[in-house]
C-alpha cells in the first residue's frame, strides 16, 4: 500500500476544496486550480482534511492513490503560498532581460533567445543575471524554468550556463590534468 496515499492532507484557513463528480477544485487567495481525479481513486473531504482512498487493491490503483495525493497537496500549497523557482546565468555576457511577458536570454549565441511567458506565470528580474519564476501551479513553474535552463545548460569545465538558484555544478579538470 502506498504510504504517500495514506497521508491526510490538511486544508489551511482561506482555502476551499470542492469535489464535483470526478473534478476537484481548490480555491485560495492566489487563485483556483482544478484536477480530474483518476477513476480508481476515491477522494473524501472531511472537515479540514482530504483523504485519498484506492477503490480496489490493484497495483494501478495503489500507484494512482499516491499520485493523486501529491497532486492535491501541490494544489493546496500553490493556491495558499505559491511556488517560485530562481534561475541565474553564469558566464561572460550571459544575462536576462524581462520585457512584459517576454524574457530575452543572452546566453552566448549570436542572437538573443526570446521566450514567451505563459499567462498564469510571473517572471521577476532580480538583477541582469538572475530571474525568479513564480505561479500557483508547481508543474507549470518547474517546466517553464526547465525550458529556460535548457537554452544553455551548465557545462562541467568552466561552469558557464543557466542554472537553478543554489544548484551545484560538478566541475571537471581539463586535459592538462591527465598527464
């Protein structure tokens, strides 16, 4: 049995959770999110807690109970606190420039790369080498940050590239160390 699926999810003050048929809606101070519940999972809302229960003892039901529990937890945290991911550009001439709903990334290519920001996300420029991506949906925030990082991943020899805030890049020695 999934231990994650057995967790009771506490509903904080200011957050409302509603279940209509197989659609779960979570509303909070920062916005609202919806989730289609898997047909092998039953969701019960009792007082200030949400429970996920498998409808049968199959392996697929057990897997989906844990998944649904994690997704519901992420939704509740997202509408109450929100998620943010920091990115930093390391290298000579590597920088970010935020213009409205576009991010201009200079990462060593001949032309800057322009990335469109989705409507439900917010990108703030800390300085010219750091940005913060924030929103209420954990999956969208992480995916957008990963797409910006993918423009120029950090390389192991000089450490240049776009990395997450606080990410450790393992460095290698060059050819001269082999002798």
